C-alpha cells in the first residue's frame, strides 16, 4: 500500500462526529426485546432514544430504522415465540407496528421530540417516483426537526422479515438520503474474526477492505430468536454504504455514545474513497 494512501486511511480511522450532519441508526428486534424475546423492552427503547435526543441536541439529523413490529405483536396475539410461517409473521407485524410506534412516541415525548412513521419496502427503492417521494418526505420531516422512524411495510414486503431484519433497508435509505453515517446496533460489541462464541475469536475495530471479510464463519440471526438478521446481512449493508462513500458503525447501544465520540469501540467500516 502506498504511504500516502495509508496516511489517508489512518486519518479516517475513527468517526469525527463534528463532520456528521445526518445519521441513520438501525436497531433490530433482538435488541429491542431484550432477553424475553416476545415483548418490547421499554428500557432498550429509552436507551436508544436517549442517544438520539443527544445527537439532536447537537444539531444532527437522525433517522431511526427500527424492527420490532413482529415481536411487539406476539403477546397481543397470545403467541410466545415468532411464528414460522410468513403470513402469521406479517399479521403479527400488523398488530405490533402501532404498539412499537406508540412506545417510541412516548419515549421521544420525554424530550419533546416529534416522531413519524414511514413504512417502505426494498422494492420501493427501485422505483423512481417512490424514491423521489421518500426523499421528499424524509427531507421535509428532517427540516422540521422530526425523527422519522422507518420499518419495512411487512404486509407487502417480505425481504427483511425473511433475511434482513432491516439491515438492507437501512443501508439503502442511508444512501438514498445522502446520510454521512449508518449505525447498526447489535447485541454484541462489534464484528469478530470468527463466531464470537469460538474461543480465541478477536474483535475487529476497523474494516478498511470489506472484501477481505470471510463471511463463512460469521453468526446468524439475533440471540432472542425474534429477528432475522445476523452478521452476514450487516456485512452486506456495509458493502452498500461504503461503496457509496459512507462509513458504517457496528456497535451495542451502550457503546454508541463512546463510538460517536471517536473512541475505539464497536467496528467501523471505512467508506471507499
Ligand atoms: N419489519 C420486521 C419487524 O418489524 C423486521 C424484520 C424482522 O424482525 O425480521 O419485526
């Protein structure tokens, strides 16, 4: 590697929050449900909202991409675990989406921050008129100080239920609205060079060349059994944003503030120059 290239890389190694104007934060079902799995954990939502409020108070624009609709819909339907068939999952999401938004609204109210609900599918992002509308609405909401909360429209879209838990959706939204950073909240403290339960697995703080990541040994969906993502969909998301010149951070909620302060926690994927 050329020396100048290496110097440039070192300069970009951690996040400089001052340079960040617009950030997308994605949180998955297993983070929002804690250990119980079948119910929203109000504390997890409050913890996330606390960080978002802090970012807003320093004039950052924040968009939240949140799963949790299926998980929130389980208990009202008398279910204790995520159903295996797609239609029942979509029905649970339909019950849970309103409950999820109610919980966010309540939590953001503590800071007098207005939220909005946006439901889209990955397919919408391939349609020119839909993209223009999504961009227009998001920009208008951000200008008015609102925190938009995006989820997949689960009744019509099934991609993220099947294998994304909104990782792919978050990456595409980040690119579409020219955000400066995508944050994917995970249950573990970052990316490891092997499945983290393997003895000797080491955490990776910085990824400068995503093509070198060996995805074959990485973990699957979240620990509570209510999500559908995993490390592989997170790496795919990183490919989408970094190739568009946007950095991506993988971190636990509890480490998010430190990571945004430039500390070496979580895993930061450098944008391609
Ligand atoms: N849209 C889904 C939800 O809110 C996300 C996908 C998933 O959880 O697998 O639950």
